[in-house]
C-alpha cells in the first residue's frame, strides 16, 4: 500500500509518497514532480511505477518552503508553482533527491530518477550531479545545465508541439548530450503524460513514452 514517509534531508524533513511493488522489485525510482507539487497525479505515477515492479518514492520537493502544498492546473496554481520553484531552487531540489537516493540505496536497491516538467530538469541534474540513471519528460529548464556531463544513462521525452521546448532547444540537447537517448512525439505538447488534464494529455505519446521509460529502467536498474 502506498503511503507518506518522512525523509531526512539537509533542509529538514520532507514528506515522500512511497509505493512498493507487490512482488520482488526491479530497483527504485525517484519520481520528481511538476511545479504543482507532489499532488494526486504525481502520486498516481509513483503507484504506476510500483505496479510495474519498482519501489517508487515521490518527494514533496516544496516542503522546505511550503510544506504540504498541492496546486491546481489553473493560472493561479501555475503562478504559485513558478514562485515556489524559484524559491526552492535547483540546488535544494537536488539535495532532496540525494537524500531519497541514499535512503533507497540503504535498502540495497539500484536507484534511478524520472521527472516531469520542472522535475524533468531536476532528473537531468540527478544524473549529472548524483550519477543516477534518469528519464526527463519535457524538462523545459534544462538548457542552462547542458554543459554538465552525464554520469549515467539518460533518456529525454519531448513533445513536438511543446512551445516551451522548441525544435532548436531539442537540437541543443542532441548536440551537447550525444550519449543521451532523445524521443520526440509528433503532435504532442507540453505535459502530454498528465492524464488528469484533457487539455494536454496525449494518450498515444504517453503510452509510448511510458513503455520506453520502463524498458530503460529495467535495463539500467536491474
């Protein structure tokens, strides 16, 4: 059964939604939120990873600055999420991922990271700075960090119609990170995996990206 746990970090306790597989695990996945917090959608993604055979942990990254917050997908939620993202910053987010990885590693699990939107950029940094195999879904804020070398296998998912990550930005990923695997989904926009939001969800792209993500994790975490 999935439940909240407390994770000790350099920035105080952070809640994390933990979901465990019914049988033996294939490894552990740190699920990294969009700007809207570790909300019901992100918790459901963690539970889906558990159903696929992974221990999944989704830390509430905003807890050091706004404990317990979950935001809606409207304009007010977006503005608040941007403000909290900026207040927390990437360095503290990576510190929290590091604490989660250490906790899971103490259980003898190989650990990877999968992030969405802002969390997709955090996932890239978890690879470059912590050495975790990682998957980034439409991480629109990764460009300033692309000169940081990868330390583990890396996969990127982009929507071809994502205006926050235009074609030239995708090409910069290809150019600066030639070791990474990059997938671009025709017709899909930003947040195409967010099945709770019919304005952005693209079922075909989401299912293909999910299959590729699971294959990536099974290959790199076993």
